[in-house]
C-alpha cells in the first residue's frame, strides 16, 4: 500500500510535474484575476486505490481557502490536507499538509509551506517568494525564479481561472513552477469537453492532462487525466491515473461556499 502516499492528490494533480523540458512559459500567464473561487470555499475528495480493477476507499483530502494578510498585503491562504484512512494507517500512515499564501491582486504566491509525514518520512519546507528580486528564499538558500512562478498549490488555483473557452483541443497552457529548489517549465494540455459520471453525480466537464513528475508513484508524461467542472468554478471533479502498482481515482465528494452555482451538475447520484 506504499503507493497510496499520494494523499494530497489535488495539490499535485496538476503539479506532480516531470523535468521534461518544454517551451518557457509565456508572459500571458501573468496577471490573471481570480474569478473562480471564493473565500471560505471548502472542497472534499475521496481517494480510491485499485488493483485488478477493484477500487477501495483508501483516504481523503480537503482544500480550503481563507482571506489573511502578509506584510499588510491581502492574501488567499489556501491549504490542502490529505490522510490515509485509519484502517490503512498500520500499513502506511500519511498525514500531509500543503499551504500557499497567494497575493489577491496578482494570484502570485508569496509563501509556500509543505509539511508531510508519509510512513514516518517527514519533510518540512518553508519558501518565501520575493517578487521584487524574483527569488525564492528557502532553508537551503536563495534561488532565482521567473517573475510569474507558481508553487504546487497556487498553480492549481491559478489554473482554475484559465478561460478554457479560448482554447482548441490539444492546446497547451505553459507556466513555471518552483519545487524542491528547482524551477520547472510546465504545461497543461486541453482535451475538450465531455460528460462524466463520478461518485458524486453526472457532470458536464472540461478534460485536461497535466505533465507529471516521474517518481516513485507516477510515470512521467501525460498519463493522468483530470476533469474539472464546466462552469465558472472550474473545480476538479475527478482525477484518474495509473501508478506503479494499480491505479488511483480521486472524486470530489462535497463542497461548500462555491463562488458560483455548480451549473455543470447534470444529475446528483
């Protein structure tokens, strides 16, 4: 069950990226405004793990947003938390938390915190982004970053504000991300629209594929598929991906304080 360590799934769903080189991000990715998510929004997910086609409930993740201030600047404090179910803790206990403090005016991250405990292996990272000098300050040093760099949490909330109506099938949305003291040039591929049935219900959805990080869980490349709500919220509804052993499926199961009505919902299950 080691492969269930990916229990903060949506934090990495668009952001478990590979080091594959792609074209540098365009400046048009800068300066987007938040029109998708609300302060006090909360979305909950269930993580299902499958071997031989049988899915079991392995864990849960939640994402919340609040309005706070950093150095007198208003920020969205977005937190993603994931954990294994208690019945799996004796096999491989996971308690993960990712936090991003995002400038409300620019949707650029000012601070990122990663605090994870996976099977007793603990990682703590605290990153401050200096937008004046375009640097990321970590416990390991100071690193030069692009002007519009994202972290793994801010990237997800930034991506929710993309205007998909302007895209054609197979278009790529490039951007840069700072992770583990490195800058990665990333992209999301737009695959069009389709209906999808999840554990929550039937939806009109936007289908995308993120570039994945090749690691202990996922193969590199575009093996993960993500469906987001085809409405103004653009909330992730389902994520599917093969992993080293078996598959993982993540479904949105509840929400509160959305900014817009969930008009993409066709039928509640």
